[in-house]
């Protein structure tokens, strides 16, 4: 059994192109963003006594209403692409028969558990998922 976390998971999901989602940064947050990318300085506006920077989100950001669903759909599509089938009773559990044994992945947002009788199968699943989502934070063992 392995548990793993997908760091920055939301940023893998794209915001819908037909929607414009804006993020407002005020005061020190606007200054910090301009330090990260000085090109943003020309977009900073004054509203009252505060600096304001409006940004158009291209990727999902934790805390937006629809981003949890965007991430969920991306993750499910990824699992389906590698042969997993969603459990009809719990839509955050996916199963795949590998070498005659069941491999199970369960997740809650970005926290995941994958199990299979063969440790090499678990490692291969982690490798495939990391190809889609980047380096994962992985903990191995029987007790978590």
C-alpha cells in the first residue's frame, strides 16, 4: 500500500476557455506578484488607498468554486486512460484488475491511496500517475 499526494494538483487543470475567472490581488499581494513577474507592474491600479492587480486565471486555483470539479474530472480521465474503472458506489474509488488481482486507488481531493498485492504494480501505478502530474509525495508501508 502506498499513499501519495499530488503537489500543486489544481494547477494541472485548465480553467474553461469559455469562462473568464479573475483573481484580485490587493496591497502587499499585488506587490509580491509584481516581484515574481515585473511585467505585471503596468497593470497595477489604485483603488482608494490600495494597489490592486486583476489577473485572468488560466489554470485551476484552490478555493474557486468549480476548480475541485475540474481537478476531479482531470484525475478521473487520467485513471480511465490507464485502464481504471470508477466504482459505481463511491466515485472516488477506482479499480483495475492487474495480473489477476485487484488494484484499488481511492482519493480525497489530492490525497491518494493505491494498493495491490504486488509491490511492483503499485510502483508502476505511481510512476504512471507521476508522468501526468509531476513528482508525487509518496509514503510506503503497511501502516499510515
